[in-house]
C-alpha cells in the first residue's frame, strides 16, 4: 500500500484539515448546544421521558423511557415525599434532667403532589433542551417514603456554560498548532524534521481543538469530532511512512496504519449508537495513537531508513539522531491524546520538557561522537585509496620501467631464460598495479572492470565464475570504486571459504546500482559480521564501511541451503 504524497499535496491536506477542525471547534463554542439525549412529552397528566438516545449522557445516567419527571430545569413539577427537619433542627436539652428530646424528622408531603405551574412556564420548560432532570419510575409515585426510598435519577448540566468551559483547551490547541509548527519549520529541532512541521503540529493540537465538540454530548457531533481526530493523524502518518525506504516494510506498516485509521473511525461511529464506555475510550485512544506511532517506530527502528529528503540512508550519526526524532514524533500525538482532559496540557508539557532534556544531554552528544567516528573512518578509507594510488604509480613509473629495460637488455644479450623471468615479474607487478588502481575502472566503469576481475578469479577458483551484467547509466566515480572493492573482497572470500560455481550479478539504472555475489560453499557463519577482525586489509567490516560511505545497503547472509550471499544496493539521491 503506497500512501505517499508529494510535499505540496501533503501541505494542502494538512492546511485543509487544520482549517476544518478550527472552524468546527470555534463554531461549537459560539453556536453549540448541550444535548442530554432525552426527549420528553406530556401525557395529559404528567411529564414523562418519551425517548433516550442510546449512548447519550442521559442513558449513561440511567434515564429510561416511561420515567416520570419530578424536576425539570430546576423547576419542581412533582413534590416528592422527603424528610423535613424539626424546627429547631437540634432541640435544646431539658433544663432539669439534661435529657435530649427525641429527634423525629417528619415526612412532607405524605404523598407526591403535583406543583402548580402556569401554562406559559410549563410550555417554556418543555420547549427547551433538557439540561437538568430528576425522574423516578411510575411505581415510585405509589410508594410511601417511609416504606421504601424512592429511586431518583438526576441529570445536571449547565448547558452552554459546559461547552464554553472548554475554551481554554481550545486555546491550548491553537497555541500548540502555531508553536509546534513554527518550532519545527524554523529548523530549531533539526533540518531532518522540517517536512513534518505541519503534520505534527496538527496531530498534536487536534485533541484540544475538538474538546468543545465533545462537550456538547451530542452524539452526531461527538462522532464528527472523532472522525476529524482520526483525519488529523493521517498527514503525519503518511509523512513518517515516507521515511521508510524499503517498499515491503512501507507496505506492511502502511496496511497496519490504514487498519488503525479504519478501526478508530468505526469505533467512533459505533459509539454514536451504543454510547461510550471506559474500556471503549481506552481502546479508541490506543488505536488513534497507533496511527502515527506505527510508522514513527518503523522509521526509527531497525528497518532501512532514508534521509529527510528521501535520498539514500544517512551516515550513522544522522541515523541515530533521526531514529530518536522519528520515535518522539510518532509518540507525541499519543501523549497529546492523553492530555486533552484534566489536567489538560500538563502531561504534554512534561513530555516536551523530557524530550528537550534528552536531546540536549543524550542524543545530540552521542550523534556528535558518531559523526567524529564516521569522519575518521572516511579519512582512513580516503588515505588508503590515496596510498594505493601512490604505490601503484611508484611501481609503474619506477620498478616496471626498470624491468621493461631489463627485458630488452636480456633479449639483446640472448638470455632468453632471464628475459622470461623478468617478464613474469613484470606481469605480476602489473597485476598488482591493477589491483591497487585500475585504469579500466576509471575509463570504462565497473562492468568491464568486473569482467577483468572475474577472469582473474576464475583461474584461482578452480571452477566456474560467471558474470551477469546489465550496464546502464554509470554511477559516480566514488560509487564505482566502492562497488569494485566490495566485489574484490567478496570474490576473494568466495574463493577462500566457498566453492564454485560463483555467480556475480551487476546492474545499473538511472535510479541506482546493485551488485550480488553468490557461491556454493558451506555459507558464512551467522556471527561473522560481529566477529570480523577489523585489522584485515579488507574484511566484512571494511565492506560495510565502503557501503556506508556511499549511502548504500550491504547485505551479507547465508542461504538456508548453503552458500554465502553478498549484496550491495545503492540508490541515486
């Protein structure tokens, strides 16, 4: 599943969703009304509950159709029997005996009494959206208070005031939208996450921006707020998915992310009919949070990672920093979702403080150390190549010239045996020069150089060594050199530790280059990549360094049926 969007399309989607959520939240603050989910009617004798919407706050409080309303909007419709304290509430003790008279509260009225309410007031009460109700079951009206307590269910809410009390949360959302977006877009959090500024700001602010909609308790409005919340997570999830370079991994995580989005949307829709529960709320939080969290952890984890611009994998220091950044970015909406209730933004502020402290005192120092180590490694590789070139030039310009003159003199002197020996030494030195510095590599590229190398290796392998080439556009010189050196080491290892047949595949396209070497030997030890002796001239560790230096992926493994597979893949930025 390919969910990738270009930067312009993703930016437009983010702006559209942000505008929609802000308008919806602000409109609710101005025009929204509390909906208890209860419908009343006058049956000619009393006010009864006609209908209760499933999942509404009235249903949560236990109101049921058929119940009789005794109090509506704080106006008493039916006065129920209740205890009345004596006057005074606490009588004085007897002055002679000091005894307290018996404490006997009375019950008034003895039976429920309908309150006298004028018609206009009564019609006004019934026309309003109920925000305060006290109701009892019909049979409770026939009981005497002292025989059995009446089960009264009360629903209290202050209507519009309850919605407007969410204005601080809405303001926090607007502030987060601006500050988080500005902080990332300005580059203060690193250049690698600039492209995530808008999506992260939207995903972090959305839980606060939809709070007024949740306060209406209107099930359709609550459902829309949930769907908007899910939509707000999608741009960030798509942006994080683009940080996963491997198509298979991206597809797998993409399906998981899409599944979470669909599941969260379904839960919000079902809640509109069945009502919220504690467990469902926890499930919704987990599933909504997983929408950006899954791709964030995948981009940060042991999967192949690309740089922020989508080019080949970054050096180790940048990968370390990007891994931490992607994990934090993916987890931030989860913290925001857990912070949209009391004490509101405090958990999110604490999270931001911890992230800043960790970045300042842990991640960035480690990244600087890794940068220095990478620079030192690159300097060693460059110095090695320079020394190879110098030695090759010295041999060619000095020893080989002298041997060439010696061959001519021995031929002129008639010393055929000596001349042949000198020619053999000269050929060996030319081969050494070829290993150290290949003119064919500089002039014709990796393909012809591999032809030359395979012919040499086949004489040593004692069996078939075959090359399959698909030459296209030549990659840069440093990439060609790295490919050839890796092929040299892999073929040398195949001759030493494996056995023929050996198959070499090399292909180039405008988008990159790939190389693979497979032998039929017993296969490499699974722990070889961890136990490689770094003191060797070119070992597995140096092959890995060659790959990292050009931003390529090196894969060394043992086939289940035996044999070692070495693959090098480079993609043009």
